[in-house]
């Protein structure tokens, strides 16, 4: 079983993924988290990826594809996988489509979370993330119980470098140009479930979980 979360930055992919992995047997695979941890470790991948991420641009396909290959080979195959933030270009989607038969896997559903642009900007600039476990919070819409402390693990919250207004605007542009075409890509393959992301977190999750329960 393979599920993909598609949607612009700030749509709520990570927030929904947290609930999906809590309730369904899915291994979470976020290329953004993997890249950020490589940057933190300052390893070869991190050194290559950093410049792109800081500018709000996409990391080159070959680097991202290598990450996903390694990650998929690690899987025990019993559980399903939940992709957040991958694929993000048509090239990545074509790679995945070609790689799946060898892995004995297929894509079961692609959720496209749709949110208005002004709301995305507010969500991203008010986002705070746990430095230990990656859980997303929002100053206004989803604050932690104790200020700046993660509810899940007690870690410190921080603001991502790329959540500044300027970089957010660039990321939204990049999304429109390079990632949005994937909506049609998956629609023509009959895999797309559009989700109205302009609702509160639990409202969005209700829509997603009802589709997932029927798979
Ligand atoms: P993505 O992974 O798509 O970039 P996140 O899940 O990190 O998005 O959510 C972006 C920000 O918006 C976070 O601060 C999160 O707490 C907040 N958020 C997520 N879903 C909603 C929602 N339905 N309504 C309001 N705020 C939300
Ligand atoms: P968000 O959902 O908030 O946009 P992510 O955590 O998914 O953020 O991604 C952060 C950054 O990591 C992106 O702006 C991009 O530079 C890089 N990145 C993540 N996933 C990919 C991908 N599949 N292809 C290329 N770059 C990626
Ligand atoms: Zn945490």
C-alpha cells in the first residue's frame, strides 16, 4: 500500500500525516524531513541540498530519487508507506511509477490538499516545528500546550529558515510551476482524491480518513 500526500507548502500535509500514521499501518516518508536532517548533520547530501532549500527551490531530482530508492529498499514490505512531499516533479512521479513493479508495490491513493494562497502564507509564517521529532504547530491555529515546547516529546520548537515571508513566496511559485502539474498526472490515472484543506485540522482529517478506511 502506498499513499501520497500532495499539496502546496503549508497545506497541512505533515499535520494530516501525523494523524494518518496514528490510525493506519503506514510508514511515514517525508523527503523534506530527510533533507533537513542531512543539512543538520552537514553530510554530503545536506551540503548539496542546503543551497536549494534556503532559496525555496527544489533539490535536484537525482538527489531526491536516490533518497527515496534507499528508503524504499529499507521497507519490510508488510506495512504501507505514506509519502509526504514526494513526488514533487513530473520526473519524480515517472521514476516512482517505473520503480514500483520491482518493489511489488502500487500507489493506492493520492490526496491533493487544496488551500487558498493567503491562508497558506499565514499558516507557513506562523508555523513552529519540533527540533526533535518534527511535529508541526502553529502560533494561532494549533499552539502547543506549553509555549515553545512539543506536546509529543518535550522538544524545543523553532521556526524553519525557509518559513520567512520571502522564501514562502518563492516556494509557492515553485509549487505552481513544478508540482501542481502532478494533480492532472494522478487524475488521469484515476488515483486522485481532492481534499478541501480550508477546514480546521479535524475536518480535513475526517475527509481523508473516510477515504482511507474504504481502501
Ligand atoms: P505542510 O506539511 O503541508 O507544509 P504543515 O502540516 O506543516 O504543512 O502545516 C502548516 C502550518 O499550518 C502548521 O503551522 C500547522 O500547524 C498549520 N495547519 C495545518 N493544518 C491546518 C488547518 N487545517 N487549519 C489551520 N492551520 C493548519
Ligand atoms: P513544505 O511541505 O513545507 O514545502 P518540505 O518539508 O516538504 O516543505 O520541503 C522543504 C524543502 O525541501 C523544499 O522546499 C525543497 O527544497 C526540499 N524538498 C523536499 N522534498 C523534495 C522533493 N521531493 N523534491 C525536491 N526538493 C524537495
Ligand atoms: Zn517533538
